[in-house]
């Protein structure tokens, strides 16, 4: 467990430090490249093998997992008109949003999922049941969202920690449904963080944050309705990562 935690700390440190330089996602592709390199190094040191991107969860996914993630991602976007109806506020897309969306997918989608599912969940799943691996992953992900309490206040921070912990279940399910790949979780993760594309008026910000948290806690759980066609083999880097 100590090597696992050291590896997780190393990968999260790279992710967090780069996020401090730019949390908007505009440099998401560069952040993804750095995290990918770090993940290859950490996995290589821990396994004493030469890992490939497939071993990190970047192989070919099951198309059903990606389609489910896309459907849920669209449902999550309903938070914007919902908040508009609730508050009367006008939420607008930021300039250059297509490039920003690509960066958010690279950063919050792929880079974070490389750490959360591609590293943490995958390794914890090796000698645990699905449920046990999910439960073991939850406190790690919740703890990484503690800084939100300092930057956005207790209410929003606790909501962010709850979202991170609870969505561990559906995102891990999509990881396994997608042949142990991070593509489907990355799509859904990007949808949750798509708020970075939108300008929210100050007087609607609190309502928006809490509504987004509620939607992000509930909608992803619908992924659990879709079952894998076949049992998932016990995880190992050689056979299923």
C-alpha cells in the first residue's frame, strides 16, 4: 500500500501543481502530456515493466460505455437552462469556448481520469471486489477536493467533495464497462466540469453551484443501469489495465 500511496501522491502533485498555473483548462493538452509522462514513469517504477498507454486506460473502449457517457453528459447540460429558469439569470458561453472545451476534456477529463481511474481505481481493483475498490478510492478523491473549501467556501467545498466521492461509483463502472479504459469516464467528467465554459452572474452563483452539485450527484448514477456483457476479469496490468 505504501508504494501505491507514494505513486498516487506523485501523480496528484503533478496534476495539482500544473492546475495552479492554469485551472481554466486552456492549457489542458500540455497538462495532459505532463500527467501522461508522469503516469508512465510511476507505473514503470512500481511494476518494473515498460508500461504503454493501453495499460493506463487509453486502449480501445467498448462503444456502449462511450454512448452512455455521452447521453449522461447531455443530461447534465440541462443544469444551465434549469438555473436560468430558477434565477432569471442569463448564463453565457465564454469567448473561445471550443478551444476551452478541448482543454477541459484533456485536463479534467483525460488527465484527471488517468490518476483517478487509470491509476488509483485500477490498482486498488487488482485484489479487491468492485465495491471494495470503489470504497477504497472514495476518500482519496474526496481529500483532493479539500482545497475547494478554502477557495469557494464550506458549502461549495463540501458539495465538491461529495460529488468527487459519490461519482467514484458510476465513473468506475464506466471504466469497467468500457473495457477498463478512461474514455467514457473522461467524457462524463468533462460534462461535470463544463461549468468552466460558462459565465454565471454573481447573484446566481450560489444557486448554480448547489444545483450543479445535485445534478452531478444524481445523473451519473444512471450509468449503473447499463450492465457489462461479460464478467470483468481480475485486474492486472498485463490482462486488463
